[in-house]
C-alpha cells in the first residue's frame, strides 16, 4: 500500500471521535448503502467483543462467505477487515480511497469531515459488498448507539460485558454506559447479554422491551460443564435450550468460555444463518484472537495481553494466576487517558517486577516515567526503558517469563518485533 494513501486515511484521525451518525449515513448513501447488501451480527461491550466477533465470524465462515470487521489492529491496518479467511488487500484500500477523496471533501463542506473510523467502517462495508459476502460479524468501535457501525440492522445484537471506560463520552454510571451500548438493539431483533450485573441487566431489559427485542441472558441460557483448562487451551461442554456442544479452543483464559457462550447463543438465534453444531464447534476451534493471553514464545516464555483497563486487568490477573505458576516480569505501556493507577493495582498480584515502556502511539501514550511515578511503591522492582524494543530485549536477557500488557499499541509492536502474526483464524 502506498504511504500517501495510508497517510490520507490516518490524517482523518485529526477529526477525533464524533459520536453521531449523520455523516456516516450520508457517506453510506453516496455509496448506495453497502451495509444493506449483507446480513450481520453486531457485537458491543467493554471487554470481550473482539474475540466474540471472531468466534461468530469463524463459525459462519464454515457455511458461507463471511466478513469480519474489528478494531483496532495490532500490526497491520488490513487486520481490521477480513473476508473469506483473507485480510483486505492493499489494492482495494487504495482504490476505495482514490475513488472517495472527492466525496470526503464534499462531506467536509456540507456537514463535516468524516473521521478515520467512519471512513474505515464504510471501507469495510463496501469491501464485504464487493466480495458478495452473505453475512458479516461487526464489532462496535466505541459505545454503540452513536458508533459508526450502528447503521446496520443486524440479525442479532450481542453485548458482552459493561464496565467503566470512556466515561467522558458514555457517561459515569453503569446504567448510562449500558444505555449507550444498548443502542445497537434493533426493533424485533434478538439481543444476547453476557453481563451479569443487575444494573446492566435492568437497563438492557428496558431497551429490549421497548424495541420488542427478545433478550437472552447468557447466565440463564447457557450451561457449562466438564471444563478442562491448561496453557494449551480450554475444553468444555456447552448446553443451550437448542443444542449441546463439545467445545475446544487453543485460546487461554476462563473468560473465553463466556465469549464462546455469547457467540453460540447469538448464532442460534438466526434460523437461516445458524451454521449448526458441527460448523460452530469447528469454527470455534479454528479461531485465533491475537493479543489476548497469547503465548508468542515458549523460550523464553512471552505472553502478550491487550488488557488496558481495570476490568481487563482483573480478568488477566485472575486467569494468569490460576493457570501459570511462574511470576513473570511485567512489561507495561499505557495510554495517558486510562485509569493508570487502578490498572497497575489490579495487575500487581501477578508480579512485583515491572518494566515501564512506551506503546506505539507517541501522541497519546503515557510517559514511562509517569507510569513509574503513579505506581508509587506498588512494585518491589521497577525499571523505565523508553524504547519498547529495548524493553523486550532487556526482559529477554534477564528473565525467563515475560508478560506484556497495558495497551494494544504495545502488544502490537512487540508481536511485530517477535514476528508473531495477527490473523484471527488458523
């Protein structure tokens, strides 16, 4: 892909995040509404939405040409848009940008400049249309109600978990955040809810009742037995009111049981798109979700995890300490807008040794010195190494077990350095 075209796309980031649908709807209309050319599953949530989207995609792909749209990417932009077990080619991206520069300028004059995410969303939908994909698994970017992806009318909506993140945009209470994420629920279309908090359930039920949308609670609809878990993956038996499944995934972490359950429950709600038990089991087995408790090297042991908020850190800590006995050195880099102290406090039980470094997003990254200062006396042993490549090399020279976390932008640059791929399928 030419540098000029990538620069054009990334320069749209100067517009920031715009939570309204006027521009993306107009953009889509000028492209003849590509989102109407395929059916879809829509997945929102504070954590777990990416892997849930990938499970749904891989299961559907066993029976029909399927698209997958997720964000952000770890290594290459093309990871965001997948169809038929291949990532979007550079040529299509170049063609789309060249064809729509005039339209983007027209929108800038008549409404406002489309943002990076709005443009990327329409790029994905247009690509799925060009591929004649029958269905797509679409991950929400931020929130739900006013997210750019919310111009689709999905067969099923999925809301994984809801926690306190992006409070400046989504509200400061669980109820207000749930209301925003519940905005993806469409009239007469079922919604699967993975969250078990009573405040969240109550808010989502209110929305689903108003929209005459069948609400399926994972905690009530799914029964899990015979769980076997190790650093090689997870196996378990899953039973719903419609079928029983024998599940195996190479992915690590008990939270993947919840994500898989959400995905299976969603797939069952669409009679004409449900690929069936065999395809679902195979699709889940063939799913990779890079950057989530992912072991990218065994000697030395290097795990990367994109946990970047306190709930994700809690989940990582709980699961790591259940499965692994060795205490690693932590390599942590974070964005400046995150709840840094709460994150560090949540991850501290894993290890009291840490190296603070810089994620690959210099304008938004917290300075490692600031991380060290905020951490106070939480860690017994801490070091600041600005350059992430130097940080991982130092860790590899001095420790046998390493855990990288705090930002997808750190995980991505370490995966690239270690030549670990980021495709969501085997």
